[in-house]
């Protein structure tokens, strides 16, 4: 989530060296899918829990009082508790939180052959449309329907999504396809681990991303996001103790540093071709910075605002963490947290969680430039490609109305 920068309240926040706040609430760790790249899949012997609704309401109240801009409900599969979830989204809407987001693995879109399928989806879309939910994501892992459905263990969801999207659009909801980048992104042929030839690896992912964007456009999506791989292995993040189970040591999402460079390059080179065809959240400048980081330039990217402006609330203990991955650093209950009083400086670059890294990069540059205007004006703070990409990203974000999922895509 990247909020509109040029909004008076956000400008005030940024002038203080802070970034508009974001809270991710893991409502439950229960799930009905089998994704091999996730430690919350239904086959894992996990203690399944859900936050109490009253507790979440208090978190929402505290977030609204502290002017948190973005609130996301995640899982597990949060729509296993559809009634409660929609009521919480409504509550956050009533309290005026501007960027409310949630998503699903799409299980409710299966069984298109049932007689009441259209009625069921219409009712669902209509209920969501009564709230201020801004973004609704549906996870898609592969441009090959069969591969996606086998990975998720959810048969028939792709044709269901295709059928459901026009219904959502009628109700003024424009869902985003949410790709968790993996070795099956491009279809049924797995991109092998540690390919010797880096150009071959780059080409394989470039083709995969192109195929994926074509696929989701043809399904009827008008918005798409890419989650960078969250493996705890080859990317050097294995020392972290994740509390958020959306990680795994599966080779599907484990990439060497060199592979990550090529993967981010491939995505960065693919996005410009598709930006006029589908709204793509992924900022080019963030990919560029990650490429520099993995290439050894440790100080190039801006550090993550996890634990300073962004927070993760864990379903298992209801505690707040700097993010889903720094599980050794509990910050206690969110309702006891005074976000404005937090004084720590951003430092962390331990993972590539795009929810936190992308806005940290885009807005980090603004903060840095405001606090170092001479370096900015003399072009000394970043290289020219960085500055060019940053400007292009902001122009694109403006054009896409900061990815307002309640508006149709502009065609010009
Ligand atoms: S990625 Fe999502 S849908 Fe898949 S197993 Fe994990 S929580 Fe469930
Ligand atoms: S980079 Fe951000 S999301 Fe990743 S571990 Fe550090 S604080 Fe957490």
C-alpha cells in the first residue's frame, strides 16, 4: 500500500520524517488451501487460531485514533470467517480509515456449475461494496490454471474468478490479482533451481511474467500486484524467526542472490510494456533498489519502516511485531502502542516483503530529499536512473489514482 503522497495530512507526516502508518492484521492462521510455498497450508500441523472480534475492534479504534492510513486483514484465509470479516471492514470504514484492504485465495469462486453461483457472488460483491474496502486481492500463482489449482488444492477457481470479475465490476469493485512469485509463475514447466546460465534464467522469468500478465488481463483483472519471494533459505533471511507463516523453505520460492537479481531485472523489464494494459502496483524504483542491494550495494535502498510506521499483528498471540518476520521483537498490544512516540530509526533490509519495502523505498526517497535538500538538488543522493524511475512511478501512481480498487481503470 502506498498512500497518496500529496495529501495535506500525509505531507505533515512526511515532514516529520514519518511515513503514513500501515497495520496488517492477521485475522486467522486457518486456511483451506494447500500452497506448497506457505507454512499455513491446511496440511501443516499448526495450532489454528483466530483473533477475537472484540479485540480486533479495539485495534481498529486505536488505529483510527492514531491516524493509521492503511489497514489490511490477512490470513490464513480470512474469508473463512466472512461474516465477522465484513463486519470488521465495515467498522474500519465507519471509523474513517482510508485504505482498507483484504484478500482471498479464491475458494468461494469454485463450483461455477451450481445453480446459485451468480446469486452467491452478487450477494458477496454487494456486501463488500457497502463497505469502504479499497482493495480486494485474489491470489494467483501461475499463468497455467491447472498448475495454480493444483498448488492451491482449489479445483475450478480460475474459471470461477473469470465469471466473478464482471460481477464485481458491476458493483464497483476492481479486484487485484496477487502473484506470489514462484518457479511456476509462467506455467506448468518449473523454472529450475540455481540455473547455471543467468541469461537463461532471466529469459525464463521474463517470459513467465509476460505470460502471467497476459493471463490475468485475459481473465478480466484490471489490477495486479507481485509479492516478492519470501523464502527462508537462499536469500539469506534464514536467521529470522517468522511469526507470519506465509514463508517456507520450498525451492519454489527459494532463490540465490544472483537469481533474485535476474528475477527482479526480468520483472522490471516486463512491467513498462503492461502498465497501460493493467494497473501494476509494483514500483520500478523498488525493484531497481533491490537489484542494487543484492548486487552488494548495501546502502543503496532505503531501510524498511517495519516497527516504526508499519506493524504486523499476529493471530496467535494478538501481539504487534515490526513485521511478520521479526518474531523475536514483540511490541506488545497495539492498543498500548503510541505510534507517534516511536523514535527508532529505520535500519532493516532483512527481507523483501513488498508490503513494507515498496512504500519504504518510494516515500523514503521523499523523506531523504526533504531532509537533505542540497544533496537532492545537486543530484548527489541517487543515480539518474533511480531518480528517473522514481518520477515515472509517482506519475504512474497518480494516473492510477493510487490504485483505487473502487474505480475502473482509465483507458487513456
Ligand atoms: S498462501 Fe494463503 S491460501 Fe495458500 S496456504 Fe498460505 S495462507 Fe493459505
Ligand atoms: S525488511 Fe521490513 S518486513 Fe523485512 S524483516 Fe525487515 S522490517 Fe521486517
